[in-house]
C-alpha cells in the first residue's frame, strides 16, 4: 500500500520465494537490481494490485519467472478487485527462468497496459520469453501487452506462450472465464525459439483475441505455431530460417 517507491542497486541471492513483491502500490521504480536465486517459486519481481511500475536495468537469473505480473488469486483477487496496470519493463536481462515477462497465473482482478522493450532474454534454462497463463478458476482479463525491440537467444518452449488451461496445481476449472486480448510483439529477433514461435490455447467460449506478430525474425524453431481458439491473429513480415511466414 505504498506510493512513490524506489528499489535501486541491490543484489538478492538465494531468497526462499518471490523476491520483490510490491503489492497495492503506486509509482514504483525497480532500477539496477540483480537477482540470482534458483529455488522453487523464485520469481524475481512480481508487481501485484499495483500501477505505474517501472522495472529497468535489472538482471534476473531465477528458478521461476523473472517478472510475473499478478493481480490476486481466485476469490481473493475478485474481492480486492484492483487491476495491475501501466507496467513498463525495459533494458533488462533475463537468463534462467520459467518465463522472461509473465502475466499470471494469479491475475483474477485483471492486468492491462504492460510494455516490454529493449530487453535481452537468453538461456538454455529459459522456457519462454513472453507468457500469459490463467484458467477458468482464476478468471481475469489481460488487455494490452506491448512488446518491442527484444533480443532472444535461446528458449525451450516458445517466444509467445498463452494458455487459458494453466493447471500445474491439478484441476483448475471453474466458472470464471478469463479473457486475453490485444497482444503485440514487434521487432523481435530469436536465434532458437525451441518448440514454437507462438503457442496459444484459448477457450471455445473465450478465444484469445487480437494478437499481432510483426517483424519477428527466428533463425530456428521446431514448429511455427500451435494454435487453439484464437481469433484475429496477424503475422506480418515474420521470417523463420530466412523464409517469410505465411499468415496462419
């Protein structure tokens, strides 16, 4: 519940859980922080129920997500009902992690206006570059994720990974239908994208909507797309192995 927060120039090693967790905060700057922690659930920085957050010039080498933007879990999130919004991530280095910049899975109050730019993501132990994860128990809305000027070396699974069937904790089905819309990736270079350029797994009654992949260059990937229940996908000026990719 703080306003005008600066976390600058510190190094955190081997923390037991989420490492930086600004909750219900406004006007937060995380600058020049170095996170090295490889235990379970070692997210580097998790803004939650927070707005106007700038994360810049940081290095994340973690056992879980580098940055995971959250907004409450299930009934708690729906009761508190504070969106996380206006989050900027720039000039950061992501090394080991489950995901470079992630939204969820605890995002029941919703997330909007996330901007990621001028970052580098690279490690054999990096699973995904950009990841959105929810399910029908979590619910929530993700509206507006804007990613540009990103250099990706190697990821295991996907450059962009979006799922509404996140179920690491067992059965996570319910009556709270999530929404994901307006996801833009532009000017992305990738050496090895792992399994997919885009993995999208929406719901029949709530398709992932309006995804743009523009000026993306991937040197190597096993399969371009795995797409279920997605609408208004645009693939523009995107190349894999120096060959222009057709609109799927």
